[in-house]
C-alpha cells in the first residue's frame, strides 16, 4: 500500500489533541524568552548577546508546526466533516478545539517581543476565536444529554479557564477592558471546574491512564492567572501571591506523584505536561522580577531545564510514534 493511501486512511483519526503540541512548544518558547531576559545581565557579563536569536527561531518553528497541523485538520474537516462533528460532540475531545485558539494566543505572546505587527493579529484572531469556543463549549455543557461525571478531567479547563491567558499579550497591546473581560471569565470557571475536578478525583473511579497526564493542567490556571494578573494591575499584591503559591503547591503535589506518571504508556496526552510546566517556570521568574528574591529566578530556571528535557523527549517520542503508525488510530 502506498504511503499516500496510508495517510488518507489515517486522516479521519487525526486528533484535535495534536494542538497540545503547539501549546507546549509555545510555552517553551515564551519561557526561554523570559529566562534570557531575566539572565540578561549575566549573559552581558560574559560577552554574549542576551537575545541569542533563540526567541525568533523557536517562535517561527512553532508557528510553522501550528500551520502544518492546522492544514491537516482542515483537510480532515473537508474530507471527513462528520468525524469532526463527532469530535465537537465528544465530552473530552470537544475541549481540545480551544487548543487552536490558545495556540494563537501563545504565538502572539511569543512574537510580542519580536514584532508587534505579527503579535497583534495573532492575538485578535486568537481572542475572538477563543470567545466563540468558550460560548460553544459552555452551551454544550448546559444542554448536554450524555455527559457523566467520569467524562470529567482537567482537559475541561482548556476552553473556559484558557480565557485567563488573553491579558498576557492583551494588556501590552492596549486591550485593557477586553483583557479584564476574559480574565474574569477564566477566574469564574477556574473556581467552578476545580471544585468538580476534586469531587470527581475523590469520590469516583480513577482517571483513565491515557488522561492521567492532564492532571498537570491543574497548574496552568493559577500560574497563568498570576502572570495575567500582574499584567492587569502592574504590581505584586496579596492576590497575585495567592495565585502563585497555589500554582507552586499544585506543582509540588504533582511532582511527588512522579512514580505514578513514570509507569504510564505513551499517549499524545503526555503533551499536557509541557504548557503547565512552562507557565509555572515563567511565573517563578516573574516573581523574581517583582523583587521577591533570587530563589524564584532559580526555581524558574530549574523548572525550565525540566521542561526543556521533557519537550525534547516528547518530540522524539511523538515522531517515533508517528513513524511507527502509533498515532492517528481509531479510538485515539
């Protein structure tokens, strides 16, 4: 059988969750941009250019991967529209559609220090699309007829709580009221969904193995919320500290479960490790920038080192799975 025929057969099973790869790579890019800024004086001291050209290279590569994945998914939409419609009605897969708009928002943040003329349209498109996804997903939640508590997992945070990401680039771009609007939506659903998640974890059957990595998504709302809040109010205050330390506690809580995560088989859901780690790394370095001591800079740097190794491993593991036809299979 030709490679073309094989790819055509696998196209209907191309998962919307693939866009989590872009979220992870974008998070890594932004974290490295922040690290290079935070360690700029040390780099200047040894005669190195603090920018090192890393930001542009990483952002451009991530954008190219996003375009490639988007083309694949658009091809799936054109050729297999019923399959896409089924995903839009699926209690778990539904939530990953917002990874498209979040990818655009993250790319806008990554390109902001490079070229505002690129960042602005990415942000405007991402924010508009994310609002539409949020309205659609929440409407589905309200009028559903088939959702059950065991369908619940932290991936449900992506469409609703993802709104807290909007102010990170929105404020520097001058969209003040719009940024507060999205931030408020994100905080509302963070509180609601966090309660439901812990109810599900404590009183029902364990989350299926393939979705266990999504527990790391619990870190993202308070970590990103902290970053966004600093952008909104312009200073560190008690609310900001609460958001940061909640994120740091959840990070520690998940790190002590490492032996459980180490036993899991590889699934595309492993990419759920990446963006939350990027968020808490950036938040820690931002704490340092807010004058909270050198320890936070090194916490951020340590988390960035872990994140970089995780992304490198996942890239190799994902490419290996693609080559061995372990992705884009029925039921995935």
